[in-house]
C-alpha cells in the first residue's frame, strides 16, 4: 500500500515490480504469486488499470529473483557447484536483476497490455475479492519500514558476509563474525527469528500461534526439497550415462564461453523439463567441472548466466505457465504471447547484462 500510494495509479506497474522483487527475495515463486495476486487484482479493479499492466510486472519481479538471486534453492546449489561467493553473487544479481525486471516487467507490460484483450469477467477475481476479503485498516498492518527490513535482512547479511574481507582484516574476530552471519543458512535463520518478533510478537500473535505458523510451513518445503533432489539425481544420470560428456564435446566444438555454456545447458533443460530449479541444478553440475578446468575467474557470473538460462521459454510443461494463465483468465495463446515472451525476455536480457558485466570485471 505504501509503494502503490507513493507511485500513484499512473505508475502502479513500477510499484508492483518493486513489491514483487522485494517479496520474492526470501520466498519461492509460487508462494509469492499466491500472496500477491489478490493485491494485483484489487489494484487493477480500484484504479481501472488493465490487469496485465499490473500483473506482468509482478510476475517479472518474482521470476527474476527466483532464477537469479540467492538464497533461492537452485541459485544456492549453483553457488556451491561453481564455488562462487554468496555475497558477491547477491550483489551482482541485484545489479543484473533490477534492470532485467524493469525491461521484462513494466516496459514490456506497457507494450503488450493494450494488445491482449481479456474477458470482462475473471472468475479468480470474483472468488478472491468478492467473498469476504475485506480491506484491512492501515493501522492494523505492520509498518512499511519494519516490513521491508524483515524481508531484506537475509540479503543484507549475505552482502556483509561477501564483503567481509573488505570490511575487516581477514582472520580477525570481526571477519569471522561477518562470514558467519553472512552464510545463507544463518542469514535466513536470523531473518526468520527476527520475523517472529517484528511480524509476530509485536503484532499481537502468541508463541503458540507463531509455532503453528512454522509447523504449517514445514510441509511445503518437502516438495521443494524433492524437486532440488530430483535435479541432482537427473544430473547424476546425465553424467554417468555419458550424456554430459557428449554435451561437453559439442560445446567445445562450438567454442562456447563458460557463460554461454551455462546459459545454453540450463535453457535446454528448462525447455525439456519445465522446471527452472531442475534446469539450474542440472546445468551447474555439468558446467562446473568445465569452468574449473578452464580456470574461469568469475564463478558468480556463471551462477547468473545459468540462472538466466533456467527461466527461458516457459511453456505447457511449466506449472508457472498454468498458474499465470488461470489467475489472469487468459487463453493458452495469450499466455504464450505474454508470460512465455516475458520469461524469454528475462533470460536474454539477463544474459546480455551478465556478459557486459564480465567485460568490466
């Protein structure tokens, strides 16, 4: 509400992109989508702005952080596979991610929204907004500053950990402390504990209610863990059956750079499996040994290039494709024209920015 009020109805698409970018940092794409879609529908109804002009920037912001920015599971696995520094990866991903989300979100939405005519009646809008979803008074909501601080805390801690050697003398107690709190697991744990206080106890929730929230969140993580494990298993099969070696031979024949190799491998897996997480996990496992043998000096950029490839060309085998189609009440053809093009824009723009960044570093 704060950002939408500050940006105004004419620039609400920019506000939604920033909101999704911030909210998507610590949570999975599907969770962020379900959390934010009522806001998108409500804003579109209240301001009279076309739904796609508000909704596409939202999914662009979520998709960019899902594919590029740690601590998302696939990005963290790629960080480990390439031996990249988490803090630097986060920093570079923000440099690449924000302009990518802007181009694929608000700019693209401004172009495509007038060209896609949606039905006047949206069943999802009716279900979410007309059945008891009343507006919560502003005074009952947590403050903007404390909400933003809670969301961005893990990113801030990982940035501190990544620049620990520049902030404190290597080997000193302060240096070790910064590295400790900057570790992705510790950063997320500290942010979770902080949320128990800022968005829990200070909002009047009891310890029993907060415990219930945490217990309800455990079950969905099993599916994410299974998906990441499946990506690792698929990578193992490709390596041991010789497919990975054949891919490596082809890439060497075409003389691909490590960045292009990471992007291409992830893109092929994305198109084949429909899962960005599986694509990034598998591609990083294949490309990491090649990049190490070549002595590539910027593993953080390899993480970003692989992440960019993992979101390309979403189509009918991707759950996100159907999620966007149903909530925006589009046909399959309209979803290809909007969501699929948006995802491909994210992939290509991010790759170009990563390659430009590699020339500067």
